[in-house]
């Protein structure tokens, strides 16, 4: 068995309307305890998710960076005092067989718990806002250029 880097770790499979969460507790080389639950992606559900993670003593939370759905989740968890990390979905190997949200969240928790993936760089405050504005400007300029051709 690979020793855990994080004894308690959570994995989130984030979608537009729902979030599948798995917490794995691997304390002192005992059989891991796995808890699973689904939450709404609305603010009330995100606050409920943060409270559930705290109840399970899971300060370390990993999620994939697919789309933009991870952004509010990351923000709410960070505000709640947790340590959310975003990982590249290509680094989390695909699961063979029938793919489910539960399996995905468990896989994310497992690979992050054992240090098999690195987290992505997410800039703080002003830099993140400047990047967002720059991307929006590029989109607007591209639209204008299309109309002028």
C-alpha cells in the first residue's frame, strides 16, 4: 500500500448543478474510511459542502479544473478556511469501466491523497482579476474583428 501524503483528503467532481464529494480517511495504516455525499452547486450547497468537509476534518480538498465551475467552489471553500486545490484533469487518470461521479470524486481524492498529482497555480486577488479582464478584452476584440472583416 502506498503511504498517504495526506491522512484525510477530499476529492470533488464538480458539475454545473451538482458536486460529488468523497472524503478518504487513512489513519495509521488502518483500512481507509470513505464518506460520500452530493451537494448542490448553488451557494447554499457550497456552504453545506464546506461544513460537511469540516465535520470530516478534511482541510485538504482537490478538484479538477474542467470548465469554470470550480471557481465558486474554490472561493467558498477558501473563505471557509479550507485548503482547496485544483488539479489538471489530464493528470487524474480515467477510470476504466462505467464512469460515475462517485468514482471520479473518489479517484481525485485518492490520487491527491497519495501525492500523485500536483495542484495548479491559481493567482491571488488582483492578478486573478487582471487575468479575467484580459481574457474578456481578447474575446471582445475578436468579436469586433470578425464584424469588421
